């Protein structure tokens, strides 16, 4: 194997999450900040979407961590299926995902999240998860006239996701 190919494989391995194939935090840092600068620099908007699995602890405690891993994989698989080309999918933490994609309005983001949520039960079942897999999400659209940093937007999307999660728990 040529040295360039080995270097590419090593970089790929260090920037992707081994369980899901999504980018990890290192990949996020290498890709997201340049994307943010490029898109906002030309006056475009990015959707910053934060997703958290619902009830992963219950799945792990009830069925074991290997089933929990399958549940995480099901979310990643559905994200990859519906995420548009050029978007950046990240496994941000254990059961947290961060997505960045160019978007003009909220309608595109809501359609994406609806597609992901709708496809999750079948994907989880296909991967052998014996319980319902669902997500909570929050998102923001960047404003090219705003002086917020990418980190500010990520924190805002994360906060909105937790608001949704709290509302769900209040209903249950």
C-alpha cells in the first residue's frame, strides 16, 4: 500500500466514529468550522441540528449494551440515508448527534427530522432492537448578519433539543 493511501486511511480512522461511521469530534472540528466560514462568508445559512436518542439508558439497562449499540447504529444509518449531500453528520457523544447542512429555511430541516423520526422504528427493528427507538432534536439556522460563532449556534441547538426532551418527559 502506498504511503499516501496509508495516510488517508489513518486520517479517516481518526476522524470517524468506529461504531457508526459518522464523523467524530475531531472530524467535526476539521470540517465544520471551515464549512461555517465558507457558507456564512458568502451570505448563506447553515442548519445546526442537535439530536439525542430517547431512553438509551433504558434500552441498555433492559436489553444490554450490545442492543444499545444497535440502537445507536440505527439512528446513524437513518441519518446517513436522509442527510443531503454536502452535510456533515457527527456522533457528538454517546447517543448525541450533530448535523450541519446548508439550508434556506426551517421547512427543509423539519422535513429531514420528520423523515429520520419516521424511519427509525423500522431501521431499529431491522437491526434487532426489541424496543422503540426515538429521538429528540433542536435546531437553529445561522444568520449571516449575526456575529455568533459556530459554537454559539451549537449550544443554542443543544438547548432547544433539551427543551424538546423535557416536554416529552412531561407528557410521559
